C-alpha cells in the first residue's frame, strides 16, 4: 500500500492556480459532443473522471483532439467535433466502463437513451453500490428502455436506445442532483418539450445552476422555478466556439481552509465573484469561523485568524463541507455540520469514513444519520489516515498536518480522480 507522509507544517502561504472544475469539465465535454460545430475547451481537467468521459466519447465515435497539455495544473485544451445530435445514430452494441466517475456515468445514462444502439454501462464495485433508480425512473417516464443487470436500482445498466418522448414527469431530488442534471442535459434532444417537477427536497441545488448555465451557453432553452420545476424546449445544441472551464471550487477548499489558520494566507486563481459554482460559498463558512476573505472576479484570498466552532447546514455544498470537518480540528469549540445525508452515497460512505478518521486524530465525534458533530482535541494526534479510495478523504486530511504532527495518508494516489498533482501543489505552499 502506498503512503504519503506529511511532515508538520508551520504555515501556508502563496498562490495556487486551480485545475479546471470536474463538474464543469464533464458537462462541457458531453454538451460539446452533442452540439453542432467544433468546440475548443480550455482548462479542461485532466483526471481519471474526465478520462473516463473522453474514453466513452471515443468509443461512441466522437472526435476529440488534444491541442495542449498543462502539467502544472493538470489541464488540457481539446477540440470536440460535435455530432449535432445524439451520440449514436446507428444500431451498434457497446460496453462502456466508467469506473467511479459519477459525472460521466449518470449523464451518459440519459444521453444514450437518445438515438440508436444498445449499451452496457458498468463501473467499479463502489459504483455498483451507488443508487441510480431515481434517474432510471425519470427516464422511463419519457419512454427509455433501461434494464438493471444486477441489483434493482443500481448499476450496471443495459440501455436500448430509441429516443425520448416529451412530456411532464416527476422526479426525486433527495439522493443526488446529478440525476436531474443528467436528464436535463439530454432533454433538448427529446421529441418534444419536457417539464420536470421535483417531488421532494432537491439536494445540492447549486449544481443544477451549473447545469442550466452551461446548457444555455450551448444554445438550449431551459428554465426553472425555485429549483422545483424545470422546463426544456426541444432544439439543437450549438457550439459556443471556445469554452473556458473555470477552476474547481471544491478543490480550492483545501487551500482556502488551510489559509484560515492564524498566520496563514493564500490566494487561489480560477474562481471568484464571476464563478458559477456553488462551492464558492465555502468562503462564507470560513468567514463564520473567523477567517478574513477577499474576492476578485477570478480569485479568492483568505487570511487566517483564530477559528470558532460553527453550526451550519451545508446541504448546498456537500463536497466542500468535508473540508470544514477537518478544519474544525483547529476551532476553539465544537462544530456541527448538518443536512449532509447524501454523503453516504458518494465515493464512500463519507459520514462513516470522516467519523472514523477524525477519531484517530483525537477528536470526539458524534455521527448522526445526516450530521456530524466535532469536538476538537486539545492537540492533534499523529495518525495514519485511511482514504477508502476516496479522493476527498485524502485531500481533506492533508490539513491535519497543520497541527504540529506528522500525518500519513494511505493510498494517496486516489486524488488522481479529480486532482492528480494535489500533493505537489499543496506542498509548494507549505512552510516547515
């Protein structure tokens, strides 16, 4: 087993240029592939998740040319030759393995219901434990022919494509916003207008705003009201010509959180006031804890201060919320993070995993069905952190080395899912 040993870090300071957003990268690739015309995508994240999407598009006959590669921030410039409609318009049989890339698996499930062909969508063992029934139910209301090849409600799937009808449907949004995102992105290529009503509480609402924003940039007509009803008019996607992927706000959270400690300071480039990502709201949580935050159009700077415990509902930023749990180790009192039940259906059961690893560091933890309560230790204990194959576990717990103890991260290579050179960039701003 590989290990990454982080020596005690005295302080954090410097500048970080963020890799492209995973969520935006895979959405942009799919929309460009279904668009009329060629799209140059700049600052595309080069990671495992985007490589799974690129491989699937190649199997489907979508031409994607790599124009540039930036090793410094794990980004690519590619040109996508759009198909001006469904990804497959011939009768063919393909097996697509999408690993643990939810931002590829869910959208392709919907997109492949358009056009023609028979497709088997598989993934790794953890993907087969991640529910997908709400998306399948939504698509089935529009005429999709999808079968479960294993346990009902979970991957792998068999899709027999014959197009999607228009109509009014109902969907649950309580488990994952990716289900609604996936159906929305396929909807403009359906045979008629589609109206969607969310029948319960929609989680991670800002991610839907990313989706509708990008759909509009690629020429779709989509509207929503209070994240409760969505309407899509049929029509063709059109390439915007050039598209710049903004920096990944979730990945920015690790640097911004580290800078929140007294004596630290970081400026990250690639997100700011102009960002369309909801995880930029992470800075409000940092301010609530006592840190100083300033923002420009495409940068955020955090200066450290003594930190206070907080009690916050972070349903809207579930990925960045994990970072706040490890930052709570350094607060002057307890912290409670609420309304995060969907952590349990991520790359691992993140509520359980975070609780286990935080206890190793000396924190007192209460794990509830949809919350985690952290009583920070008087001093952090040196520990070896298990990552459960989850990239965010590895990155979150790198912050613990700011507690005057060495920290070992087991299986650090899992960060390749979204941020392959994370530890290299993290250590470049660490002072020992």
